[in-house]
């Protein structure tokens, strides 16, 4: 009986800690260090043009947003002109977190993305989307390399990153390389 009580208390404490982290991520000011910081991956893929047989195929773009959308050809045209679609983005673009914070990258877009740590920002593994930038080594080889595949965030899922050292960490999408964020760990 005693054991059960202790277990329940442990679960409750864990739940409260998690709630505290979420409150901070939502913008509430708190004295305690945050336990969870969230980065959201956004895109506005247009299902009609992305899921066409001549594009990436059926069920690839799972965008549920109404209205706002990026047509498949436009995504490539804008990237090629060096003016990539700003609605395809990691939010926020920069953040400062305390050491020990769990970084959570959540994909709220309609397409798969990656949240890949890189030494320097640069191109991803799809040349036509790179706007002339060289593929960074961390993205090279695409999903055929397990190191890259492990950083993938599918639609509606999240990737948690723990153990970040103090200093600056750069993350980008290896598919849409203008999706970038800088995390400074204090
Ligand atoms: Cu992406």
C-alpha cells in the first residue's frame, strides 16, 4: 500500500514539472529555469500540387490549413531565385536557453522536415532548393544516411534534443535549408 502511494506521488511531481516547462514555452515568465523549449516547424504545402503524380506523389503533403498554401512549382522557383518562401520556417529563429533544457522540435507543417544540427548553415540535400549554396556535410547523402534520417520530423511529430552543451547551436532543415534556428545555451 505504501509503495503505491510513493509511486503516485512521483508521477504527480513529474507531471507538474512538465506542465511548468510548457507554461514557459508558452511565454509565461517564471523564475525557475525552463525544462522544455519548443521550436515549431511550419510550412504551407499545397496538397493539390504536391501530391500530384508528377510532383512528390499521393499523401505526401498533409497540410490541413485552409487557404494559405505554397504550390509545388513556386517553392522551387522562389528557392532558385534566392527568395525562399518565408512561410516555411522554424519558429522562433533564435532562442536562449539554460543548460539542461530539453529542446523540442515539433512539425506542425504538412511536409516532413529535418531538425539537423550543423556547424555552419548552408544547403540541404536537394540541390534545386539550395539557392546556390553548397550542401552542408551534416545533410549530405540525405535520408540514405542514418545520421540524417534520425533528425527527421514527420508531420505531427516531434524530435527531442537533450544534452546540449553551453554555447551556440545551429539547426536547419536538410530539405528546405532556409528553415533555420539558432539556440544559445547559457
Ligand atoms: Cu523542411
